[in-house]
C-alpha cells in the first residue's frame, strides 16, 4: 500500500493508548496473578520485572521503530532489513492465529461472568460452576463467538474510527475502575497476608521452568515477539515524534497494571483463605466467591469482569490487526474481507480449543490439553522465538544507526547494546534453561 493511501492514527495520544491497550489485558489481570501464584510469588515478580525492563522494553522500541520506518506490515518490515527475513512476518501472523482463538475463549468466559455474577450466591459451588461451564459443549462457545465477533467489528471500522476511538474510551475507564477495586480489596481483613505473598521473594522456588514462565509472561503481557508494534507503528504519520516518546508509556503502564492486579487479587484470595494456586481458573473461582460475600460485592464483581472485558478487547483487536494488516498489505485484500476471513479461521480453531475442556479433554499433546498447549506454545516458544529473531535482525543484520529510537546519542547506544547483546542473551539462556538443555 502506498503511503498516501495508508490509514493513519489521528493523534499521538491515540497511538499510545492503542499500544498500551494491546499490552494491558488478560496477560496482566488473568495470567499474571495465576502464574505468580504457581511460580512462588515474590521471586517470580523479581524476574518478571527484570525481563520487562530489559527484553520487553527493548523489543517494544525495536518493533515500533521498524514499523514507523517501513510503514508496512511485519513481512515488509523484516524484508527491508534483508529480503531473506520476510518469513518472520509470516511467523507473526501464525502466532496471532494461535493466540487469538484461546485468548478470545477466555474473553468469552469473562463475558459470561459479567452476567453470571448476579445469579451466584454464597451457596454456589464456584469450582464446579466454573468447570461445568467451561466443559459444556455449547454455552462457552456462544460467548466466545459473541466476543470474537465483537472484537472483529472494532477492527472492521479501521485504525482511526475503530481501534483508536475504542482504546481512547476504554483505557481511562479501565484505570479508574482498577484503582477503585484495588482500593476496596486492600481494605479487607488480612489483606496484608496477600501483599506479603506477592512481594516477598523466595529464591529457593526459582527453577529453569520458573524463569521460562516469567519470561513467557513478559512476552505475553507486553505483546512483543509478533509484530504488534510494527503493525501499529506503521500507521504513525507524524515523523517528528520519536519512538521512545510514543512507546515509553506502554511498558510503564503494563507493569503498573500487573502490580495493581497482584495487589487486587492476592489480598482478596488470602483474606478469604481460598486456594491461591488454582491456575487459569483462579479469577473465575476464587474471586466470585469473595464478591458474593462482601457488601455490594456483586456490584464490585460486575465491575471487575467489565474491566477484564475492556482490557481483553483492546488486546484482541491488536492480535487481529497484525493478521489484517498482513492480508491488506501482502495479499491486497480489503480490510473488510480480511477481517471476515481471519475471524472465520479463529472461530474454527477456537471451537476445538473450547472443546478441550469438555468433549475433547482426552485429546492431549505432550500431556497438555489443547488450551494449555496453545498457551505454552505461544508464550514460551513462539513469542520468545519471534523476539529473538527480531533482536538478531535489528541488532546484527541491520547496520547500526539505521533505526533511530532515541534522539539522545547515549540512550541510542544503550538501546543498541540491549538489542544486540542483553535481550538476545537473556532470551537464549532462559529458553535453554527452561527446556532443560543447560
Ligand atoms: N498483551 C496482551 C495481554 O496482556 C496479550 C497479547 C499477547 C496481545 C500477544 C497481543 C499479543 O493480555
């Protein structure tokens, strides 16, 4: 697509909020708490923070800079570095095809709980209610379809009228609601126990697997390693703005929301003495249990699931946009056709992922049901691989100085050291350790 006809963002704030909207999502509010709980609390948090500000930050800047420079989809962006690298763009689209179906399935569960929370009472067996719901062959699928089609509609309306408008409305509401809810939870009895669990590191719990999970969490939560910021950066028209100005808030907000999520969920869980390591079902079992037993709890529960829904939606649309931009730029499809086509693929794949909790629960790959396998493959393998290839392409194959991230020379040098050495070395070491190869 030529630059004159290419769509663009309406304002700087719009790009920032859309990019932050991609980062902030279920990764922070759903995945981060249960991963932290399963991986030893505070020590996981330390590794997560370390990886966020090294690997995460570097990759957000590198991707956005590439997109803003080349103004096309990830295939062209990597092709600009070297024609043989175009395949990395294909990997990005493949990764979005793996993440979007299961991400939207969780989005559908959340949509269901926005409604369900009102019909729950303290007599409900929350664990059974959730597993029966997730395993049912029809109900979760309906919510999944509605959620996915809803996200598709936003993308259908395009960059300025769809994604930018939606992010500008959703993101501020999200932060306000999150602050209100965290404040409420911190007032519960014994909330302090949860805060201690969240912040106290226990390094004896750190294994290769924990390290890999922490890095995977960063890739997933920051949305790096699959060309999202290349894609969003490609729609930035204003060439006077620097990458660091636009993208700095992304990582800061992402880490902040994860911290707020921890400060909301762990105090609640400890205060009510419910099991902290319930895995992906943590927020669907433990939290409703708490919400039905505090004054105005159902209202707060409703708020909580609405926050999740908003956060999830701004991330899903970014997953969509990678594939849609690819289909428009490389396959010369119209945006509308691309949205319909990609939705159909994800609805199909997601149906099997949903059934992996019920009818297909016996079908396992490497001991994991389809849902867990998709999540593992995406976060721990595909995204780090995409990130590593980005580091190699930008840090080693591209001539230094061709991608300007900072106006300040020292900061720019720092970025070049990070993309060439720090980020790739961390990724390789953690991958090798996690896969028990070292
Ligand atoms: N970062 C999003 C979240 O935290 C999830 C996501 C992952 C979105 C990868 C896009 C790409 O929920």
